[in-house]
């Protein structure tokens, strides 16, 4: 019986990884417009006094004239010095506009309402979203905006973690990159599943055409992947992934293991509203990780039980080798092994707590909202 389960899960994961690798291979160079449409960059910010200046400085230093784009920062009831910093920047730079939220209407979660406020007050047809703790290249806005050709509805690209010397940040760097690569592969396969709001773009008219965040405005997460899934389900617009490193952004690693797991719990909370076929795939992956953890414990009885873990590691080596080459990133195979152990733990725990538990984010507590 055990051999049967080993074979079934081994075949399942082998097929999944080979499919994802083929998706990465299908991502080609993006067609670019000659002209850049007026673009609105929206940043929701809460208690970001340590980060917001660097983000704004990077956005002000773009290779575009200040009249070609605007920066909209929506302060989400910050209790630190964020609002003061925004007022100073807004008074000095004509293309920075700031809005301040004190409370959300009933049924809205703070980040969704902050983004909605920014979109409602934006002047651009192209909306780019990022976070207050992100740094981007001088060509970020132009590279992202040029990619919105006639048939393109959403654009996403790399989200890189700035690695520190500690083990957590080094593992999170690989873990985060693996998630980005899965999202990129799905786009390459023509079935968008994942996106990251730290580096995401879409048409404003498209946002309104599919009712924006209306169906998930009460969820603390999902302003990115649920949106890209809705675009696929409701429109004929394409979603593309830009492999050009100039479109990538850099963000900070979590400062503690507690913060890392909280973030993963929040991400897991939106899974039940995914399309049925994606939920089915997630269930298989969840069961597969439970199976691997069980095999890890059984390995103390016999080395035979390490074979499923070895198979997964070898397959992931090929996937990450292809992805890191695309991203131009160096990586450590040993750290990948440790990252896989971490993923096994957080997939199992986040899959439960994110759905049935209580989690916090930005000093606020959330329960499931579906």
C-alpha cells in the first residue's frame, strides 16, 4: 500500500514540475509600445516611516519626466511618522499625491480600501501597485507600462528579497523566488494563478469592468492573485510576466520567524475562494506535503522512506535551476534543501491556520472571511 502511494504522489509531482518548467520555457520577450501611457503608481502604506522615503526616492528617480506618471500614496491610518513624511514629499513634488484614511467602510479590509481609494483618485489608465518597503530600478515604471499592448490586461514581474546574513532571510529569498516562478510558469501556460501586489500592473478600465475588489473586499489578501484569476475567467485580456530584471523590485525579508509565518497564514486565507480546479490542485499539494512529513519521520525506521523526499528535491533542483537562470540569480542547492523543509512545515500549518485560525497583519487581527 505504501509503495502505491509513493508511486502515485511521485508521478503527480513529477508531472507538476515538468509542466511548470514547460511554462517557464514558454515565456518569451514582451512586445513593447513605442509610447508610454500616463501611469499611476499606487502605494498603500501603514506605519512605514522606516521605508517609505527610500521607495519614494526610487520612484522619483525614474527615467521618465514627472509629467508622464504620478505616485499615489494612501496612508492607512498610520500611528508613526509616515503621514508627516508623506506631507513633506507631497509638498515638494508635483507628481506625488497623498491620501489619508482614518477608517474603512463596513465590509472592507484596510489594504483593499487603501488600494480602492488610490485607484478612484488616479488619473492614469495604467495602474502599477507596489509596497512601501520596495525599491525599484530607474526603468521600472517605463518597462512595466510599455508592456501594456492592446491585448494585455495585467503585467507582473520579479519580486526579489534582499538577503541578509541570517538563515531566515536566505531561506525566504529562495522560498519567495519559487512562488514567483510558479506564478510566472502559470502565466506561460496561459492559466494565471498567482501574482504579487508588490510588483503588479493592470488597466484601470479593466479593474472597473470586472468590479475590482467587490467580491473579496472583506479579505485581508487577494488584491493580486484573485484579481489576475478574475481577469482570466471574465475577459479575453492576456496576463504577461516580464523577465527583464529592470522590471523587478526588491523588498525586505521578514525580521522574525513569527512574521514570516504570519505572512504565509495571511496568504493562505484566500485559498477557499480560488477556482475549483486550483483548490483541487492545492489539496493535492497539501496532502503531498503531509505525506512527505510522514515519510521524514518514517526515515528513522528505514532509509527507504527518504526516496520521496529525494525525488522532490531533484525535481525542484531542475525547476529552480531554470528559474534562477531566467532571473539572473545565484542560488545554493543546500539552502534549497532547507527551504523545502521550511515549505513543508508552513504549507501544512498555514493551510490550517489560514483557513480556520486567527492571524495578524500590520497590527490588526483577522479571521477567515468566506
